[in-house]
C-alpha cells in the first residue's frame, strides 16, 4: 500500500442539527472533537426544524471551533487543511459550516476540502482517540452498510474514496422509520434510542411484521413495515386502552435488523468482500451491532457509539484522504443539499 503523506486536518460539520468541529492526525488519530447538540430544542417539534437549526449553527460555530483547537492545544497555524461537510443535508445548515470553513481557508491560506457527509460516516470506522490502541484498518474490498435518518444503502468500497452503490432505500430510510414508529408508540424523538430502550423488555416475536425483500436484491423498503405497525396499533387501540409498547418496539426493531443484516451478508458474499463496515446513526443500535458481531463469517467494523451520529471527526478523516490524494476544493465551492456518494 502506498504510504500517504502525514497531515493534520481540522473539520467542520453542520449538515443537520449538530454543530461540530474536530482535528485528526493522518486520517485516524482524533486529537480533539466537539459536538454542540440541538436535540433538546428540536424534540419539542418531533423532528428537526430547519430554520431553527440554521440559527443555532450561527450561534455555536465560532465557540465550537475555538473549543476544539483549545482542547487539541493547537492553533490554526498547526493544521494543514480545512475540511467541511458540503452535503448532503439541510441547505441552510450546510451554508453556515461551509462559509465558516471558507473564511478560515481564506484567512489562513490553507487548502479547503469539501466532503460528502455519507463518505464521512464510512470513514468514522478508521478513527480512534489519542491514547487508545489503534483498531485494525478496514480491508478492501469492503461491503459498507450506511444507515441513518436519511439514508439506507449498500456500497461496495473497493479502495479509498472508491464506491459502487449497489442499492438503497426506495422510500423511508431505516432511521426515518424508527422516528415515525416511535411517534406512533408515544416514545418521543429521536426514535432510534427510544425504540431501543423500549424494546429491551419486549418480545421480538410477538408481532410478525413484514421483511420486504424486493425484486432488486440490494434495495430496501421500510414504508410497508411502518404501515404494518400503524395498522397493528390501530387494531390494538380498538381492543384496549393500553398498548403493548415494549413488544411492538421489539418486533419492529427485529424486522428492521433482520432486513439490514440479511441483505448486507448476502451482498458481501455475492461481491466477494473481505470485510463489512456498518456506519451512520442507526449503527448505534445495539440489536443491529450484535447481529453483525455475533456472526463469524466476516470481520465487521462498526464505529464507537460516539462516532455513529453526526460529528466532525468523520469529516476530518475523509478529508484527510481527499487531501492526501491531492483533491482540494475551490473557495467558491457551493453546498450540495442532495449529493449521492456514487
């Protein structure tokens, strides 16, 4: 493998409702990371309110950058490039981060690197904190399952920055389905952690919810599952004033995990992947993690919980590989609210 040049990357992430900054050394070693969450603000709306998110990013962006540099004991003069999430995401939120990064790049003369948010999630599997033992680097070709609130897709990763999209969701993403079902069950927002907690005491076999297979083998569909839960809830409400929330949550979660696990394993076999990588917010789900970790056919890489949800460390890691391969962005770079990985 070609030895890549050393570099220290400062990255900014504002694609949705987290204002984040991080510094990473050589694409892997995390020197400092700060995430300012807006979760409590948006919980009252049952989801992210885009205009509110943008305004909060404006308030938080400078303190978050300053806090990250202080935690790393560095100044801007100690970094080699500025990376930033260019998309996909909420346009208003992305603009705040991109403009901040442009300002830093213009003021310092440092290179600017626009990073795809989805690519960042994949590169979170390379990251470890200073002082920790470095985990094994994922080996190519990798079967990468990307699961989040907005995305559920399978990509064959044949090398650094090389992706072949095999399939994705035809309707709701898995994380979106978690949010909607949590709302049906009165569990609040965000839905992923709420469903997981409720499911801990439930019977995953009580309700036989559908597992959509689809004609295109690497695509996903969760709208039918969501509708099945809704119908079951309405039927149960006619019979009783008390819903079996724990069993409903456990059965729903099991259906999602089964589909994600089975399709990923089948794709890994079909495309002769050496290893599997799971990333994105839904990769924090314990049932999903255990399903992959309990099998012994493939080595599986899953980021630590702190790196599953949106953060800037993953953007810095992906930005490092872009920088190392000479791929920088112009200062007139614009955001891309819709931007497929491949």
